[in-house]
C-alpha cells in the first residue's frame, strides 16, 4: 500500500482520505498556501472557485487527498478540445501536482477489477475509474456528480 494511503481519515474533520476529480485537481493547483491565484491559471481560477462546492473546498483544505493518474489522462484527452483549461497538461502536471508533492494514485489491477464490476450507471470513463479507485482503496471521492454516490462510495462536494 502506498504510504499516503496509510492514514484513511482526516483528524480535523473525520472524512475519509480523498481521491479528487479533475476539477478539484485544477482548483487545488490554482491556489498557493496563501490562497493567491497562480499566474498560469489566473483566468481559469474564478470559474473553478465558483464550480468547486464548499464541502469539497473545505475537504481539500483540511483532509489528506490524492490526485489520480486518471486526472492526468482526462486532462490530456481534453487538451485537444476548444476551451480547455489546460492546453499542455504534461508540464502542467509536473509543475502543479508532482513538484508540490501531491500524492498520485496510479491505476492498478485492483482498480480495473473494481471497474469491471461496476453497474452501468455512468458512462464517463474518467469518472468510472475514479469510482473504481475509491471503491478499491476505500476512499472518499470529491466530485460534483451526485450520480457517482449511487455506486456506494462516499462523495463530497456541496
């Protein structure tokens, strides 16, 4: 088990360790410790601030969390579409996720097994793998998609 998953509950709020969706990764990366918008995301940050629910914002501020390699996968796929928030996701990921030391959850065989057992409640492959990771690792998922809670995982957003 990766060391960042050894403590599953936040001592401050009691919520489970969070795996976060791509919007939450972008929001978290948009702010430094002083809550100042980083220059690379200055234009995207106001929209992200509004989009991120207060529950997810509080959980990110007070709970241990991890990004998923599925977040990077989604950013890479969507970078080719008009209106993307991250035009060049690989250097962005290096700068805002890896360098600051945000733990990254790889997609493992146990996650694919959990994915194979999911009912067809949701079609988005990025959300489905995040659900599978949350199930396999017993994590809380930070997402605004209420449908994902129907998979039996704890979710936080509002």
